[in-house]
């Protein structure tokens, strides 16, 4: 079992201004929020907790103190990085399950990206549904300079956002992308001036939270099923229409016909 000697934590809190919105913070500021083994494990646990919370309508994912995350914590990798079985354990039993737990969370995730979004931070951001960044943010995975590639399970997730051409450029050249290039390549959805990212992420979360929560979750589920090779099975496709009798479905239609704002309860 690989242990984590490093500090750092992942903090989950209610949003101060938005009911039914949570904030997930990567916190290891002394290392620009480099993600430790302990943090990967916390991410997996908290993502499962978020998925199970029917009350939540959105989660903002952010980093502490001006950066999203500057990758994995290289300082703690000396103990396992040079032995194949232990290296595979780290990537496939610690990192990949955390990322897949984020991907599997049906609550919409908004990435609030300041500063560095590198390596493992890029992978976490790729698991989010919407990504908002500051104009001075930087993106990449310059691990070729450290002598190792991106693990296949992690690259598969990044490919789903970047595409093969940009992923190859980023990995082979160890190139960092600026915010404008990240927007052009489809890595982020919006770029705002430095200092305005929190406000923009909050505005995005507020728009999501104003909608019917079960509709948002179903949209996430449908997108995931349609991206899967072979798409949804007949049973999965049929289940996507099970929302028909839901109270929020009726409320949304009735509110439109009555020319009033809907009041979604989550039912």
C-alpha cells in the first residue's frame, strides 16, 4: 500500500452565497496545490459523497490561494515511482479511481481555474463539466521534462476534452498553453480577467442551480452515455424517460404556460 507522507487536503464546504451549491477546494498552497496521494483519496471519497447528495445542484471545484493545481506532488513520488508494480498501483488504484469518481458524479461541476492548471490539476479540470479561467492561467502537462509519460487512464480523460492533436502537442513538446489558446482549443469555456474568476464561476453555478436539478443530472448522464462506445443500451435509453411523472417536470412546464418563474424543489 502506497502511503502519503505529504501534507495537503481537499476541503468540502457549502457556498457562502448560493444555497444547494458546494465548493470543493484543493488545498496544498505551499506547493501550488500539488495533489498528494492523500488528496487523491479524499477526492475519490468526496466525489462519491457529492454524487449521493440529492440536495446539491452544483459544485464549484477550485484551488487554494490563487492556483488551481500544479500537478501531482513530485516530492512524495520517490518512494514508488521507479518500480513498475507500485507505479501502476499509484496511477490505476489511486489517481484513476479519483478521476472516475469525479466523472461519475452526476452533480454539475464548474472548475474555477486561477494560475497553474498543470498535470494532475489539468486532469481534475477535465473531469468538470464547465471550466472558467483567468486570463493569466496556464495549462499543460510538461512531464516529459521529468522523464515520464501520462498514464493511459488519465490521458484517456484528457483526450476527451483536448482531442488528440492538442494532447500530442502538449505532451510531446511539454508545452504550456495560455488562456487564449486554451479557449481556442476548447479546453475552457470562458476566460475572464484575473480576479474575476470566482465571480464568474459563482454566476455559472447560479445559472445551473436555477434549473431543475434532476434535469441537470439527466443531461450529464445522457452526455456520458452518448460518449461511451456503443452508446446507451436499450434499457439505459428507456430509463432516460423515467422523469416523466416528476414534480419538477410538471412545475417547469406549468410555470412556462403560466408565464412565471419555476420553483424547482428537486422532486
